[in-house]
């Protein structure tokens, strides 16, 4: 297995040099003195050349597998379209590389099961990029929930409303490339919240819909219509007796909020309610019986990952917590421990997402047991 060690920084290869790598992962690596960006792969030669210069990387290839198995790479970040995650992850695991892979891990839970088993059996660190777990108010909400401050949890509620243009989403709007639309792109993060906060979900009943045909690219060219959802919802029953309701859409006009959209994830417990909101991630709404929800500042210890040198007061709050993903990935490698959230967490979220599609198709509730460890 590629190591991390001693005084040598972990050599990271980024596979997929598009939007999320530039927005989250490269700034995260730059902030972490224990990591260095060594290599990059992208199938688009023009973008690859541009990123080589912008990111200052010497090893570059249009072949993702070359970087996934490169001797000068210890760890890879897979940030390519969803259909390509599995072969890259399997090659990286076989070569003993630690892997952080973007969500959704694959096109369906069967693919993801194979990825999880490969990474587990290769004994590499594996991590799913469930970004919003790292938001300060989500961290604090989790703390309140786990320490009993909210009492017995009764309801989980998640809303993710975006106001996106109705032009083409590129690869994201085709089932063979993305697996699903809003459900896999957005709602899957919120399924992960729920599993992390409240534990296993026993069964779900879900529905999806597509409203926008997306037959024009943003620069006005015609394209094949979308065949994935742009709205998804479900209700679920947790093993601990709580109930959950989730809704997501990219077509909520008027919900721009500086591009961050509306996100609301809430727990109603027997002693109180707590709400995380993406657009104000350093503030948690709290409420007790007879009072109204009111904002409180997230305590300093929850504003960033423990030990990270990041200054949480710098930059846009709804952007900068995303850099903590890398801190967690590199910490797990350096400390020789599993990363959180792992591929196992990515698999369990994917099982629920797949059950939503099945429920919609069959018009019935679907049981959703956790995957075998
Ligand atoms: N965690 C998050 O919050 C978050 C946010 C955005 C995107 N994502 C996920 O990240 C992944 C990438 O999304 P994006 O928005 O950066 O997409 P993007 O289209 O901007 O970038 C993808 C890049 O991968 C390249 N590519 C395509 N096939 C490839 C292959 N086989 N090998 C190497 N490179 C290849 C493309 O040329 C492109 O540059 C997706 O899985 C998406 O769901 C996660």
C-alpha cells in the first residue's frame, strides 16, 4: 500500500480536473502541509494542459488509470462523471492507493458494493466525498443529537431547493452517465446526513419526477433531452422509531441565495429542535417547547476539522468548510485509521437512493437494510 509517512507529504493525484476539483479539492490540498498535489488526469487534453499550469502539477495524463496506478502517487481523488468512478477506484485499490471518491460512488449500489469490497480488501483508506457533513452547523447539530441535548429524535426533515437554469446539465442529465439526477446529485448527501445522525433507515417510500427537458446547452446548441429526475422525495422510517422526510429540486424559482440555494436539515427531538442551513453554516437554529427557533453561533471547536490550520473566519462560510474533506482524508492516511465518511457510508446512502427509484417504479415501500460490513 502507498504510504504516508514520516516527514514525507502524501502525494495526491487528482483524477477529473473539472469543477469540484478546482473548487474544493485543490484549495484543500494547498491548506494541508501533510499533502502535495503531484499528478492530474483528465480526458479533456485542453483542460488538462490548463490545470497543469494553474495547479502547478508536473505529472499529467489523459489516461485516468495511468494516474490511478502511478508509482509517484500515494492517494487519489476521483472527481470524474459518475459512470467512470468504478473502474478508476478498482484500479487504484489494486495498486494500493488510498482513495477519496466523489459521490455518488457509482451508478447503482451493486457497483458501489464492488468498490467498497475492493478498497476494504486492499486495506487502503477509502472516503466518500459527502461534503456537507463538514459544515460547521451540521457538525454541531450532530454533537447535540449524539449527546442527547435534543432528547429522543422523532423527525428528520431535509429540503434542498436550487434555482438552476433549465439548460443542459451535460453528463449529469443522462442515466447511463449519472445514474440519476437530483436524487444522486443532491438528495444523496441528505440521506447520508440522516444515516449519520439517526442510524439505519428500515424502509422508504419515494418518488422522482422530471420537468425540464434540457434540450439546449448553455451556449444555445441543441442536445439530447434529459432522462433523469430533477425532483426527488421520500419518506422513511428509522430503526430507532424516528420518521424522516426529504425533498430536493433544482427547479425552485427564487431560491438562488448567492448560488448556494436553500438547504434545511432539521431534527425534532422530544426536548428540542435543531436546524442546519447551508447558506448560514456557522449558525444553528435551536428551539424548545413554547419558544421560536432562534439562531446561535456555532462554537469555535466545531468551525473546522480538529487540528486543521484553516482559519474559519476567512472566505465565504458556505464555501470554505468544503476544504476540510481533504484534511479528514489526509489525517486518516497519516494516522493509519479509517476515513469518515467511508465507502461503506457511500454504499449505505446509495442503497437508500436506489430504493427511492425502485419505490417510484413499483409504487410501494422498499426495505433498506444496511450493507454487510
Ligand atoms: N461533493 C460535492 O459536493 C460535489 C460537488 C460537485 C460535484 N461532485 C461530484 O464530483 C464529480 C465530478 O463533478 P464535476 O462537477 O466536477 O464535473 P465536471 O464535469 O465539471 O468535471 C468532470 C471532469 O472529469 C473529466 N472526465 C470525464 N471522464 C473522465 C475519465 N474517465 N477520466 C478522467 N477524467 C474524466 C471531464 O473532462 C471533466 O473535466 C461527480 O461525481 C459529481 O457528482 C460532488
